C-alpha cells in the first residue's frame, strides 16, 4: 500500500511538471506593450474617424500583431512588434498595402512606449526620422503620436490618434 501511494505521488508530480508550460515571453519586458492589445476605434484630435486597429498577441504571446484599416478607403497596414532580448528593446516592423515599410526600435519612457527609426528616405526623396509614442490614458484609451524629423532634433506631428476600445 505504501509503495502504491509513493508511486501515485511520484507519478502525479512528474505529470504536473510536464503540464507546466515554459513561457519565454511572460516577463515584464515582454508585457510592457500589452496596454495596446485590443480592438480599437481611432479618431483624430478633432474627433473625426481615422480608422480601426486590431492588436493581438501571437506566437505564444511573444509578438504583438497590428492590423490597421484606415478611414481612407483602400489603405491598410500591419506590423509585428516584439521585445528583442539581445537588443533589450522593442522592435516594430510596419508594412502597408502601398509597398512602404518602417523599422523602429525603443522602449518604455515615462510610461509611454516610444519607438524611433534611423534616417530613412521617403517617396519624395527626403530623408526623415520617425518617432511614434503610445501612451496609455486609461484601460480603454491610448494616444498614438507620430512625429517626423529631417534633422533628428526638430519634430513635426504627422499623426495624433486617440484609440478607444470597441
């Protein structure tokens, strides 16, 4: 009887250790951008509709996938966002249906996720830096502020969106 009890306890201990999953992306660094996850209605500062954005966690919660649909008919885009454990930074790769892409990196700064690109040439031939910040305003609102600069010091707002959860 004692051996049966010992065998049962050992069996269940081994079984429970297999049932536990190793979550590679469950630490605070990997969850720093989770405030952006959700289905969002996005408006401009004047309250006009800008589009919808769906942010989901993919790849065992290691990737945030963005699916943007603009209020302007025919414009969509997607991005993959992840915490790079080697760089110790968040990375975003954006690609849209116009053939444009953008690569940015950064981290949380004063509670906002701030990602910035290196200097990249635009369709007009002008080289610009891009800086995008996402600031959680509440559990159901996030502000996205996108700025560009030709010199890396003087910034101009190109998009200022208020995200409200659907």
